[in-house]
């Protein structure tokens, strides 16, 4: 199946409901938006709909969080970045929203209130059930078409994500289209050899990705770094410090250690681990081989010698998929592993960054332009790489079948 695209929709002079993901870091004291990356990523789609009446549906945070707030500042920032006014109404589908939409002319852009202010949007449900919600039925009445550009929420099965495509002719925005195309290429047609680098602290997700790409021949090599590497160390019987260090929550990771052990038994020759680590001693960086890791200090980074060896592996890759840092990169003492491995990964013919913290580091280093693709959705990207069908993508495919 295929997802529809903006080019396939007769949007001129029509009302388009456009789902974006503008969820951004916010200063709790001033309410100021601290990072406009997600805004920038959506600008091409909004500009491509310049002849339509664009009604933006988006969210900020979720109930119970400190940054769960209205979208007035989001509309103002988006307008400044677009170079034209973006209207805002503190209503989702009530009389104020309906009146504002009815008064739009072609070229207008209007942002409705945070859709997660509606209780239904915070529920996960099947598309058929989402289509029957009050939220979807009332929103669908406001527009002619639905365009989903919110790849960051593509792994969520929430009403505006999966329900609207069930009741309206729908398409992917330019960002969503690019994400699906580039990430799909990892599974088919990517230059070989393919190296998938898995780091950071989301070990359960990373183990799922490792299992999928190894079992299905997607990856020639899986390189484990960060806490993911620590779990593989434990699986190999390498002691990495007691629970008092706070690094490895033994009970939490033990089921994953068992899976890592199975992966090593089946694919050990295709799994690469750092042979040297860095810890903090007396406020300084200290390097140790795996057989001499101090038991009273947590691993903070990949060792310099290991970084060089891992970089050599990356230098032979045709494709590198990089998800998650190699250590506590926020501390300058322990950023070298993450920084140097990212620089090496950028040299591959086809290079993908899996969003999240890694994407932020790449941008800070000023090497973002050297990567083929930087995903905007950490969770969605990870789920895609595990081989699962994303709910938002599935809904768009089904909408294309139903409405053309």
C-alpha cells in the first residue's frame, strides 16, 4: 500500500486540517519556546499548502506535565518563521473554532488550541474507534482534507492521528513523506554494508531493533554503545560496577540481559562492542579495558582507544543508522565518544540519525548537513526500525485505499 501525498490533493481554495508536531521545550518561568527545530521542519509543508485554508492541529506536552499549556506562543512563533500571520483560537471544535474557520480565505493559516486539552486525544485506540469519537467527528466537519505531517506522533494511535484518515481523504505532509521514504530505504536498497549503532538509555527499544535488523538481514553489523553496550557486557559476564553506582538498575535490565545473551549466541560475529570504557575518577576522565573496569564507578563514555576502533568499522559502512549517544555527552569530559562516532558516521554514503538526543548533538556539532536524513521522531523512528507498522502510516495507507 501507499500513502497519499499533498500533490495528489486538490487543495486550492479548500480547507485542510493539518496535523503537526510542534511539541517543544518550554521555559517554565516565562513560557518561552526554547527550541524551534520542529517548527522549521514543518515549514515546507505549510508553504506547499499556500493556496489552501490551513487549519493546524497540534499539541504541547500531555496532561500532568509542567509544560502542558496553550498554543498562543506557538502560533506567534510559527507566524514569525513563516513571515505571515498565523491566527490562533483557544478552542478546538467549539463555536469559536467553527466561526474562525468559516471566516478564513485561501492562504490563511489558523492554529486551533492544544488538541490534548480534549480528553479523547489522550487515549490510544483502534482507528475505527477513533473515527467515532466526538473529537474526530467535530473536527472532520471543519475541513475538506486531512494532511498528517506529524511524524513525531506517528507511533501514537490517538484520534487526530488515526481517526481523521478514516473519515476524510488524507495525505502525508512533506516531512511525513520524507521520513517514511528515507527510513524505508534502510530496509530496502541501502548501500551495504549496513551498520546500526544503538546507544543511549532506551535499552528495551534498542534490543528490539537489534533483534529485528539482525534476524532479517537488514544490518550487517550492530554496534552497541552507551547503556545498551552495558547490557551486552552483562550478558557476556563482564562486571561493570555494583548497583551502588546507580548506572545499572539490575532488576530492571536483567530480562534484557537474557535477550542480549540470546542475540550474542545467535549473531555474536555481527555485534560489535567497545573494548574500552571511560569512568570518572577524582573528577577526571580515566580509561579502562573491559577486564579492569572499577566496581565503584559508573561507565560514563566509550574509551578513546575503542572509539578509534569503532570509527574504523563505521568507515567501511555504506549505510549507518545511528540512534543514541555513547555516554554522558552533556558532560564535556565524556562527550568525546558520542562526538567522534557521529563524525565518523557522517562519512557513510547513506547516513541516518534516529532523532532525539542524537539529533540535537549533531546539530550542535554543526555536522547535520553531512547526514542524509535526521529523523524528527525518536520514538516513531525506533518503532519503525523494529519493523512495526506505525499507526499513523497505516491510517494514511487505509485512507488512500478508501478515498483515493
